[in-house]
């Protein structure tokens, strides 16, 4: 039961930090989840941030709004692998069976406190990373960009 109390405290810290920055989001307090949308340079993004009391982690997800077709599944695997190699925080999860791509970033609160700064960092890095790569992944999915070229500028 202590995990639930700590998870609730993390949820309240998250909401307070976002409220102080006048961030628009939806609270789902029964599930310890918030959802928000972010508009970057091109493709609109949706995020889910969940506090998992049992595993004692904060999880931030964004599922990209397109799929890799059956004929581009290998390219999707190569592209997400190339991107993940460069990322310091978070990763793009790729489901080869469905062609779905999801960004994931986690932090643990086991035996520790999570600061508002860490939670805001998670939001910022997730928004920036998804915005940086969602259009490139879409171009690979459409066959406009080769997967090995997705990170050519960054190597």
C-alpha cells in the first residue's frame, strides 16, 4: 500500500508542475494518468503519462499516428534502431507484427522522490524527440526516405 501513496504523491507533483506552467492536459486521477497533445513543427502528437504504483515507475508514451505497411516493416525496424542508437533518454518501440511505433520514456520512484524538474524534463524531452523523428519515420514508412538515411545528419 505504501507504493500507492508514493505513486499518488508523484501524480500530484506532476499535476502541480504542469499547472504552474499553465500546461493544458487531462487528468485521470483514478488511474494516475494524464494525457496531453503537443503541436510541434509538423505532425500533431499525443502523449500519455502514467504512474505505475506496482512497478514504481513513471511512464511517458506517444504512439505515432501512422503504421508501417507490410512492405515497409523491415525498413521500420532499421529506422527505429538507427534512431535509438543516438538517443540518450527514451526509445522508440517498434512492433514488427503491426507496424506500430511508440516513443517510451520511464523513470523510477522506487526508494526515492521524483522532483518536478525531472517530470518536466520527461515531458520536454519526449515532445522534442517525437517531434524530431516522427516526420522522418513517416517518410520511411511512405518510401520517401531510406531507413539508413534517417539519422545521416546526426552521425
